[in-house]
C-alpha cells in the first residue's frame, strides 16, 4: 500500500467512523461514545499503518507508541464516560 493509499484509506475510515458516532450521539445525546470511538479509531489507523509497506522501524515505532496509548485511553473512557454514567 502506498502512502497516498494509506492516507486516503485512513481518511475514509475516520470520516465514516465519526459520522456513525455523531449519528449515534444525536440519538442518544451521549458524547462519551464519540470520545471512545475517536481513541479506538486512532489505534486502528496506527494498525493500518503498521500493515503498510513503509520502513519497518518507523512502523514499529508508531504502533509501539500509538496503540498502547490509544487503547489505554479507550479503556479509561469506556469505564469513565460510557459505563460510569
């Protein structure tokens, strides 16, 4: 996958995810789910980058930093904003 394909794919994924979460938020009147989806989406885009064919050290660095941070934040938001209400 080229860098342009990766950027376009990540952009479409992010737009579709945020649109779906915004629609859910309008119905439920609960923006905590949007925060959760944003943090998970960032981790999933990092995984998508890792699956690309760029230089391995940079892919490893991105996944080593972005995924743990993203999933830790998602776990916190799930417990605090979604389940905690």
